[in-house]
C-alpha cells in the first residue's frame, strides 16, 4: 500500500537563483513499512521536497506543477485547514536540530500534551497516560522526570527522542525525518537510527528519511533516491544503488565516501617530532560572584607527538576536548598546565609578544568555511595578511599568494574577489592557502572537512594529503568522523572527556581497537559493514 | 544599491537632502540677514509685508513669509538659517560620539582587562540624564557652537560604546579573527582591519539615531536658554523667544517646531530604513 506518492513535483526558485527550479519533476513513492532515503548534497533540494509534502513551503517557493498524495488524498489540492489537521496526525516531521524545534520555555510534557489537545478529544488523564506511554516507547529513561524537564536540561539524543515521541504520538502513517541525526554524536546517532527502524517496524509507518550521509543510508534504507540539483538521479533498492549504481553522479558520490579501512601507509616513528605536548591541560573555571566556582576540565594531561610529514588524527565526540587541544596548541587559548614544545621552545607559558615571531611556524584551518574568512576582505588580502605581518614585501607576498592559489587548485586571478563569491569547498581551499602562506611546519586542521559535502570533502582531503607530502608538513587533524580519520591519519589519538584513551598507529587503532570506547565508536559508525570508496 | 530600494531610506534621505540644500542655499532663498530687526515690523503675521533695516541703515521692503518676532526679525530667515545650526550640531555631535564610542568600544570589547573599568565609567555616565550632563557642561564652559556640540556628544558616547563593545565581543569569536591572531596580526590591526569594518552597518543605524537625538537636544538646550546664545538663530532659540507670545502669535513657535519635527522624523525614518536593509535580523526583533 502506497502511503506517499510524489508525482512530477516541481518547485520554483525565486528569480536570480543559481537555477530556475529548486525541485524539477521529481516522482517517487513511499510504501507502508518502508524507509525511503532521499540522499543528496547541500542544495540538491531534498529539504524542499520534505517541506512541499508537509505543505510548509515558504511563499517564495511555489509548487509550479506536480501532485503529492498522502494515502490517496491529494495534498497539493488540500486547504490550509486540512493540511493543519493532517500534520501531526497522518504525517509528521522531525528535524536536524531538536533544540530549535522544541519550545525552550515549555516543559517537554506540555509540548507533547499540546499535540494531543490540538488533534484529539482525549481527556487530561488519557492524554497523560498516552504521553507517558509514548515517552517509554522512545526508550527515554525516567519518563516522569523527562516530561517535567525543559528542553535545555536534556542531552541532544534525549531531545531528539522527545521530538520523535511528539511526531509519533498520533501514530501517523508517514514520518519525514530531515537529517535527524546529523547534529548528534556517532554513538547517539546509532541509537536514534536503531530507534527509528524499530518504531517504523512496530507501527508499519512509511518513512521518508533525508540525509547526506551514505553511511546512514547503508544502515537503514530499504530504497534510495539520489537527488542532484533538484532532479532525481537514481531511484532503486538499497543494495542495487549502493553496490551497483547506474548513474555516473551516484557512482561519484559513493566513491567519494571515505572507507573505514585505514590507508596502507604505515606510521613513521623515526620522523623528527615537530610538536610535542606534555601533560597539557586546560580547565575552564566559571567564576561566579555569588555562586561557587564551577571547574570544567576540557583537556587533561594530553601528551602527543606530531611528526614531520605525518598526520596525527585526534578523534572524539563533541565535548571530548579535541578542539580545546587544537586551540591550545596554536595558542588561541592559554593552557592551564603542561607543556607545548615546538622544537625545544615551550609555547604554553609564552606571552603574546614572545609568541608572535613563532606563530608563522604553526597554522590552523577551521571548520566553518563561511565564517573563516572576513567577508569584507578580498581573498588576496586574506592570503597575504600573514606574510605582510612578517615583513614580506607586497610584491613577493602577492606572487606567493598566486602560487598558493594554484597549489590549492584555484584560479590565481580570483585573488581580487570577495569570499561570498566562492562555494564552501573553494573557501576551505582559500583557508588552506592562507595557512600555507606562512610556510608553517605544523598545520592544525580543526574539523576542516566536516562542513563540506562528501564529494568536496574527498577533494579537500586529497589536497591536504598531497600538500603534507609535498611540503613535509606535520599535520594535526581534529575530526569526529572516523571515516575521514581512517583516510588521512598515520597516527590516531582517541579522546573521551578530555583524556586520551587510545593512541597509536592508525591501522592498529582501526583494526584492533583496545579501549572499549574506541570499540564503541567504531561499532557505532553508520554503514561500517559496507565497503565504500573507490 | 540594495539600500536605495527601501522606501524609508528614499523618503528619509530625500527629506534630509532637501534640508541640507536649504541649509547650504540659505542666503539665496529670499532671506535677509537673520539678525536684522526693525522696530516698525514687530509681530507681523505670516505673509504680511513690512520693512527691514540693514546694518548700513538702508531700509528694504520685505515680505515676512512666516511673520516676524517681537524684535521685528524675519522668522522665515531665522528658521532657514537655523537649519544650518541644527544640521551642523546634529551631524558633528553624532560623528564625535561615534569617534570616541568606536575607539572605547573596540578597546573594551577586545582588551579584557579594560572592559570592566571602561564600562563602569560608561554606566556612570548613562545613569545621569543626557540633558543634565549637557546643561552642566555648557554652564561650565560658556555657550558656543563647539562647546554645545561637545556637551551633546558626551552623553551619547556610552550608547555607541556599548553597541561597539557588544559587536566586538561577538565578532572577536569569529574564526576569521582567530585566524588573524594565528597569522600574527597585531591587536590594533585586528581591531581596525577585521572587527571595525564588520560593525559598519549597525553603527550607521546608530549614527542616525544619535544624530536625531543631538538635533533634538540642541533645540531643547536653546529653548531652555542654556544652549547657543540667543543672537544665533536656532530653532530652539526662536521657539524660546516665541513662547511668551505663543497665544497671540503662534507662528513664532509653529514654524521652527515644524522644521524640527520634520528633521528628526526624516533622520529616524532613514535610520529605520537603513536598519531594515542592512541588518534584517535586528529589524525582525524590534
């Protein structure tokens, strides 16, 4: 039985966009008891389809043709009032960021109750019973306490469970999940995915699951629809699409997914150490006027070596202290104790003035390519800023910038343009060029490919590996993504709650993880049984 | 230009431009020297004809478009020349407050150690009503154009400082500022080269509000008789002189009042328009 049928859906984009339509003639269906994964890179129109189905498209994006049916009822012809009745009752949606999807000043229980009050005629006692039942069903511990909590008091995973409970409390026929696990840590992600599959089986729902992550697709999909720039590139059963893609674009995407198998290159323990941390710790103290001081250890006694021509990967979930470590090492923040040894100079205790001449020797690339470049400065100014700071004449700095643009595979004539004229991947290349302009010995990459689409990610990773080899750079690579770490790192340090729990050559850590936390991380990686990559 | 598509910007800007032209072209708009008086032409109604004596003792025929005051001075000429004073005071005071506020705000936001002391001083200034500070300062220094401008600018500095500090605090956390730190860029250049250019939009909006308030404050000071000396034609002075005879000759208060209201309104409309186009996030909140 077909639950959702989308027939030739076309959604118009406002004039002046990069293409005339957000979604062009897309047709697919979701059957009962089926999970259909809608995969695509950013801007492929996957969220627009979800909004079109829910009738939540903004006025600037009108449906120009095509029809959408939910259980034989045409949604594209339904009134606003009818859509409102259907939303929540027959179809519901969960989002990427549960914190913004939940009302921060309402208790979770009251928000669940509201759904029932709006859509049913249940009395307070019956509503309360149903609320508790659904909270138990999404496997939240201590249901009574959860219902009394405000969203900010819960963890990301718990919030997403509350969202799922809200979406399912009326037993809808269709659940639309728009990147529901993208903001979550890998272990939490695994739990939420398992929960969605379990609930879908039990209730026989159809699920339209939107994601950019082929690992997640491999984990939960029955069928897969691949979107490219608003058009359906491929639609088929999961195994067929993943292992034998017919479309060239799908093939390229799947090949770009990094594998969990570590690359062959062994770690070279003989290479000279460029940077060594010794028992490096950073503790944050919340000094309250009236309250007691709160002490948060972000990183404790971290000792690692970064060697010339080698990449040390630091992996961990959010809050594990990996970014704190990176920012301590490049001295954007001051460590509380321990040493940071660059050759035999200890950076940890240096003042800003003492650090200045040394800064050119270590550089950092950040996660968010959209915020890493000053919007009011040209790319050329950004790349030349460092060399100019150290007295390189303007003509030489410009020449160096042009050379670096070529190195990162960009047009040297684009130096006069502003950051907003470039895509995310191009901006990240510019950031890499800016860091390299200082001719550093150590390059710290703090989640530098995490915000990029998978095909762009593969290119930037290849570029980083190439640059490291060519310039004999020592690289410290911070990431939450085990697949990425497996591809680029020679050595891996696994961090949990500010401490390093496992540290060794990448192939050993990935093949025979010793620490239970590393084992848990690897086990949670979505699609781990599936061999991606070329 | 996206900014020029906003009707608020167009209307406010056009009105201000017109006022600016009036101020610049004051001598050629059928005015006479605003300080001239003639005992024979006292308290004329708007539109009445009379005569006026120049400094050389010549007597001219003159139509008093907005009437005359109790000294026989031409209100129209005084109002038109008053535009000069009002705009000059408004714009200079806004620029002055902006200059100091930007420097103090950048320092307070970027140099942690100075944040507390600086902002407590600013809080202190903000705790005293602006008009009291201005009156006290003018009384201290003797009223003249520069002292009035400074006296009006000083109570406005904390507002600008607070805005710039708040912006600096958020911008300094942006990765591109951290990248500049990592690139060894000195603190001064980070503040002026990276942070300041990204505060321009909200600052421009704040500048218009400061300007409107400065114009109003100047008029208030003059009206209370603690602003510019009465021989200088300002809207506040004209209204102050007209106040006594308001019931009999309302035009003395009415015409400068209209000019003042239109000017302040135009500046505020311009500011709202700028805010909506330059800073859509802020517009939604208000």
